[in-house]
């Protein structure tokens, strides 16, 4: 696997000629997040929390859920509330898409993280995903 986005595709010469104008070609840096201490490597709270979730999202339920309060509590350090809510909402969407967690589990995580004022986000985000799923199923 190369370090260019286009290297991620296995295309014939003919396919490459046809699609080269439509596939962006930029350099990507891939690295293994396992074993990396994110707080030491990253200064940005947003990156620490986001990559911390990505780092553990495939772990077992107990390990993943027990990892979240430490990450989510970092969000308290973001002074701008709208930014904090945006990041939290996107993380919840990602977690709901990848994991089969109940909103009550994530509410508990927010309480432990001192973010109990955002507990309603867990429900509204879950309800939105359910609603979108129902709408797509009807189409």
C-alpha cells in the first residue's frame, strides 16, 4: 500500500486512464494508533478526543466504554461551547454508527465525564439515526 490516495485503488491501465480525472491524488500519512499516547503526541483537544475514540472503537465493549470518560472529560477544556457541542455530536454519531451502544450507556459516560448537561444529545443523536434508518428503509 503506497502513500498516495490513488495507490489505494487497484485499477487496470484502461481504468486508470478513464478515472484519473475523477480520483483526487494526494499524499496520505497512515500510522497505527495502537500504543500511541495521544496526550503526549497531540496538543489539540479535538484531535486527542477524536483519535482517542478511533483508537479504541473496535475494542471490547467494556474497554471502549471505560476509555470514553477520560476522553470526553477533555472536552471541558474547549472554551467555546458551540465547538464542544459540535465535536460531541459528531463523536456520538460516529460511535452509534460503529458500535451497538445504548443511549443510556453514553449518558452514564457523559455524567462521569462532567458533561451531564449534554446527556440529551445522546438521545437526540440516537433518535435522528433511527429516523434516518426508517426513512431509508421506506425508500
